[in-house]
């Protein structure tokens, strides 16, 4: 492998944390890390949080460079909101199963088949799909936005059928669901979860709405990643079962180290199979190289960017009251 993988001796002997801090200052860069990133990336980031608000916080800074430790659609969102900033992603192969399930040409054809529907689209999609959508939603803002749409308006919801189904059950709205899923949340085992609950009968189960319905049926709380984090911190329970990507547990343990947090298991009985393989592609070595070379870089066609921004702006206008209630509330973890 080349230097981007940190193998072959090229990066041997480097103090990566010190070098990243040096480049952060030299490049006037802000480093963002999603909750699903490795702990060492979370710990060096300027902001840790859910995808949209990380981009919004970066937009508010005077940084010239955004280094987004997350996946491609998140870095694209940062570029949509900050077109004059350089946006780098440590590994351009860090994609998303939801994004992959919804190619823009197929989504455009699907919309053309249903011209009387508007498209409410989960933020876990490409910039091209955002540009084809009417309103973008996050897991924390989706219900509030849905309730503002007239009941007789037909709706396409994509690309996550589990989140869309959860919203349909909760609100009674009948929506046409795109058949995408998150491979992480699909990997949880109901049988193993029930075994875990039997071992810890007083432990609440906190689940992300990307989980399939047979898992959500057992949850004591359903919410976005940030909402799960806040609920775990405030819950009186000393043991908590967490049904989302297990790297969020790092922030929980930092906030309340006296509590025990257990990742919901997969079919093999442990939570390791539920680590997002795309998020795992980002490493300290790749972040260092991205800051050093300002590559891989996110570039968007300006016409597409503006169309995508329109659907994001509609979301922000409709969801303004959800600030601090989930995806719209990151954690600041370092100083300026």
C-alpha cells in the first residue's frame, strides 16, 4: 500500500497526533468526527456529533479547510453548505449502504413515475439525490417536518425504509418507501437482544430508528444518535443497552464513566459485527495525509450544489425548533 494507508515505512516514526495538530494550524483546518468514528479520531476532533450539525458548525467557523472524519455524503453536505472551503475526506471509499441503495438515476426515474408525490429524503444520500428531493430530513427532524406537510399530499420517503416505516407507524402517514437499509442497523439480532435483556432486565434499550421494526418493538427509547447519547447520560439506569453503531459508546463512557453501556449484539452474540465498515476506513494515518495533501477532496458541480442546498434549506426552515433535540446538537470537544 502507499502512504495513504500508512504502510511501507513512509509514515513510520511520525507522531501522528502532533503532526495532525501541526497541520490543523498550518491549514487553518477544522476537524469533524462523527459519533461512529474510532475513539482516537473522536478525541482529536474539534467537533464530534451527528452529520448535519457538524457541517453547520464547520460553516460557522473561519476555517479554510474542513477535514470530515465520516462518510462521503457527510463531506458532501459540508461542501454544499461551505462551497468556499476545501473539504477533504480521509478515505473517498468511505460510503454508505443507504446512499449506495439509491442511485440518482434510479431515484429520478422513480420520481417521474410518481409525479403527484413530493420527496422527503433522509440526509443519508448523495448530493445528487438531495438535488432531486424536495425536503431533506434527519432522524431528529423528520417527524416535525412530516407533521407540517398536508395530510392529502402524497409522499415518497427514502432511502431508509426502516426510518420511513417507523415514522409512518408513529404518525399514521402512508408513505411510498424507497427500499434502502443501513447494513449496521440491519445486523442486530432480535434473538440475541432478547437474551441480553434477560441478563440485564433493568437495562433500557435505546435504539436508532434505522433499526428494523422487530427490534424497535423492544426499545424503551427510539431516537437519533445524539438523542440516544443524551438519553443514556440522563437515564437513572446504571446499565444501558445501545442499539446503534457501537462507537457512540465512547462518548457515553466519557460522559458518565460510572455507568455500563452494552452494545446490542449481532447474530454472533457480540456487537463487533455492527461496526460500520465504511466509517472504519478512516484512520489517523489517512487523516494526516488528507491534511498534508488536501486530498481526497470533495468537489461538486455548482448547479447541483445549489439544487441540493435548496432541499437542505427547506429542512432547516421547517425544523428550526428541533435545535438541541438530536442531530441538531453536536459536542464541542476542543478549544479553538
